[in-house]
């Protein structure tokens, strides 16, 4: 189905996801990390149909809220295949999730103490902040001195003391350093520090290295070499095993990598205005549907699918929200649109709809899944 036909049936704007791309990315990671358990970090895209598709490809689901657990249940994912990473959560939420039987990565000494009071003598997994952080923007760096996440390396002795107090066994360590990382060496550096921490925990059974696997958003940006990363990770794991004589279960939690490139946000041009210095192309969408450009200054490729061969002109693609920052692309060379043209905003499958809002009381777009010749409505407009 062509974009024009999809928008006629499902409305504009519209999120569309290509199932073939999602399956291809799942296959790449399974091939690169055959000995790892892989969890999909579903905060990237929580549509139940997308979660179910990825689960069927052999991935567990990593959640960060009870709402995401509910989506995983809706998608048919059993408790045994769900992991839970804490942020600053209420004690009642911690107890609720643990009572469901879900493996939880505790994020602070406070949470370890709360866990110990309610569940003494149990096994725990904890998220550490070991000083390594990386990512495409300061807001997505989740390790290092400025990160709010994880138990600092300086507090490992305190962690051990609490474990002893409540007779807890530290059987899992978790780490996540940031988002949209494209360098193999960065992941290996992070693995090195987690392996060093692992050497200090004798009862350890499991290491989770988090996610952060990136995709190229910007023109000319090199892809993350997944095959090279898989080889480097395999070599590093082998060295740890040989040096320590310990064989641990290991996990990754990719999110963006699986879904970002599958997604396109289709919008319609509704206004064009020229001032003395700029040409603004107004569309029927914006930051309430795709916040990444406003929040991170992120680049998304934009195609004029209605007239791809039109003369090129430098334009600014402006959204319909009452905010000066509601700009999807600034000073971008594009085939000059006309009112009624359809623009395709690419690489929008991760942190697009998932971060959408009802700001200005604008309805959220519908979502469809493209699977071969089949186009399925997987969320109605405004839902």
C-alpha cells in the first residue's frame, strides 16, 4: 500500500512500522551474540504488536514500569521472559513487581534495603554505575558521575554490607551506559569495568550489559559494526572465563537497534510561508508526536514522497504545536513541497510514538504494521 493510500485509510499523521526490518535486526543480534540472552528494551516502542513480534523472534522483554509489564502480558510474554530495571520507584512498586516473580535489577542502596526487609534471604541483581557513560546526547548518558542511575562503584562495600545484613545473595550485576552508541570500543570498555566488579562478587551468576546499540541517524554516519562487536564481546567473555574459571550467564538489552529503522512517521504539508530569510513548511504533526528533534536536536531523514524529483530548496519543517521549538528539521535541503504533499520522517520507530503526548490536546497518530503486502492497524488514532 502506498503512503497516500495508507493516509487516506488511516489518517494523517501516521506511524508505520516495517516488520521485515525488525526481524532482520533481531536476526543480526542473535547471530552476533549466540551465547547471550537478549531482552528487548520495550520503552523504545511499546506497541503490543511490535513487542509480540520481537518476542516471537526469541527475545525476552525488559521493562521499566508496571505499564510496560502489562504490555508484555498483552503481547503474550510469560513472567520468566521479563526483566525489570528500576528507576526511582516507590517501595510498593518494588514489592509488587517482585511478587509477580519478575527478575529485578535494583538501582540504589535504598532499594536493596527495602528488598531485604520484605524478602530476606533471597537472590538479588543490582545495577551499578562504574563511571563509564556514553551516548548521542547528555540526556541519554546513563553512566558516569552525572548519571542518576545505578549504585556507584564507591558504594559496593555498602552493598555487600546490606546483603549480609539481610542474608541476600548478589547473583546478578547490571550496567547500562547510555543510548545510541556506535563505537565497538565503548562497549568493550564498559564490559571491562563490569567484569572487574564481577571479580569482587563470589556468588555471581549473571551479568547484564544493558543496551545502547545505536543506528546512524545523521548523513554519512557509520553503522555500528554488529559482527565486529559480537567478535570482540566473545573474545572478552572468553578471557574472563579463562582468567577466573567462572562461567556466567550474560545478557544484552537492545531497544532502539531493533525498531528505530523500521518506523516512518508520515505527515502532510498544510502550510508554506516565506519570510525574508526562511521558508517554513508547516505539517500536521510535530513535537507531540516525535519529540526527539526538539528534545535532543536529533536528525531524522525526511523524504518528500509526493514529489521526490521537485527542485531542491532549503526549508524548515515546522510542526503544528504552539511552541517555537516545534521544528522537525531546520534549514534542510528537500525537494520543495507543495500543500498536500506527504513527507516521510524516517528512523522514527524508536522513541517516537513511545514518547508522544497529548500536548495542545492534539490526538496521537494511528500506528500500522507493514508485513509483506499486509497493512494492519495496530493502534487507532488518538488511543
